[in-house]
C-alpha cells in the first residue's frame, strides 16, 4: 500500500474472516504520509515499512511472512469469499497461480478490459498484480527489483516451474487507474509499455512513462 487512508480500513476488514481462521496479514507500506500505517496496524498482524515500489514492498512482506503459501494483494483489490479454499486446492498441483479479475467502475469498457485480461493471462500464462498472484513459499525466489513489469518478469520466471493455476473465482479491483487517466488512453499506454518491455526496453524508462 501507499497513501491508502480512505480505503485501507475497508480493505483490511474484508480480510478479517481469513485472519480469524489463522491466516496471516502482513501490510507492506511504501512510506505513506497520510496516516495509512496507523489505520492499518490494528487490523493486521504486522505493518512493515519498505522502500517504495511494488516489487520492493512485496519482497519485504514475503520476507517476514510465515505462511507456506504467499498471496500478494493490492490495497484496492478484494478477494472472493472462497479464496482460501481455492488457493489451497490449486497449490496441491500448481506451485503458483492467480485469480480472474473484475474491474469495478462506471465505464462500460472496464468489464471488457477485465475479460480480456483474464483471457490473455489464461492463454499466455502471464499474470498481472491486479489478479492477486499467489505462490508456494518453497517456490518463491522474489520479484525482480524493477519499478514496472515486475509481475510480468515474475510470471516468466515462474512459468519455468509450471503454468499458473488460473482460478475462475474473481477478485474485484478498483478501476480508478483507468478512469482517472482515461480508459482507452490507459489501455493503449499499457499495451505500448508491455510491447516495449518485451522488446527489451529498460523498466526504469518505462516506469517514467507510466507515471
């Protein structure tokens, strides 16, 4: 998380049933200055502060987590009710996986974007961070410490261990990124960045364009 004060309580309260069943919630904060960490602390098992960046924060969280399976959840994404069960079932035959995603928002194209993300992921074996990636601890070697495309790099590395479990259960993620920047504009930008990364572009330069 980073500066998620308006929504962090609801995000963590949604995980309370999992905590009640013994699952651990570690919050990796990238240096919030809006009081997010203070709001999060009573609602999780541990808050850690890490250098800003999704890869850095996720690696830091994984380093202190005690579970046999690690789930990486963005602060604006909500798990389905059966998350623990389907992850447990899938990790008996897969070392890693992800959920289908539903993008929430008012723009009608967001449903199409979510559908296309799920289809592309199922065909290519590449997962995005919005799809709540999970992995068995014994197979986790960390996210590449790059400022963008860490999920793509992770997926490519994990595919050498096996294809992901592509769960039909859906996480719900906020469409604010698309709606604030313009839905079509954001889709076009992400496709350009993904193509550039596939062709060998420097992730640092790509992150500057993304911001």
